C-alpha cells in the first residue's frame, strides 16, 4: 500500500495552501464588488445644500434629493451615476466616511456618510 504525502518535510505545501486561500479571499472580497460596497449608504454633500445628497442602494439604484430615482455602478475605479437619463462618470475615492467624486474636468466634490441614528429604547 502506498502512503500519500500531504505535505513536504519543510512545511512548504501547507504554507502555499494558506497563501493561496488568503489570496482567494482577498480577490473574492475586493475583486467582486467589495470596493463598491463601501459606497452603499446615505451620503450628504459636504458643501451644505449646494450639492446633491445621495442614497446608494446595494442593488444599483439610488435616491437623490427630493426622492429623484437614479442608478449607479462602480467599476475600474470609476463611479457612474445616471440621473434624468444622463450618465455622469467620476473617479472616486472612499476614505473613512468621506467620498470624493472627481469629474473628467478635474472638479471634485466631497460627501460625508450619514450614519443612521439609533432610536433609544422606550422606558418601561
């Protein structure tokens, strides 16, 4: 009966397997929309009421100011917002709770993520 060797004497096979598993997890998270998941949520224009507030939903739909329906997607480091039938492309960067959108003319707008307020439990 032959013995099946599952690892080398120096432990290289388990290390390689661990590295490959870690890479698969990273690619799955970041390569399949993990980056765009950071965009999901409510964003308020940092300049007050001069810009457009957005709520980006995970299904690719969005709600802009006053309930205006829109769609969005993020791919290849670009953010695309379609509003009133017009698609606007941006470069985007998420840093903590700040989203920066930069149009193709180099104009940037900042948005702050709105965290939902947790309602206090009623007193009994």
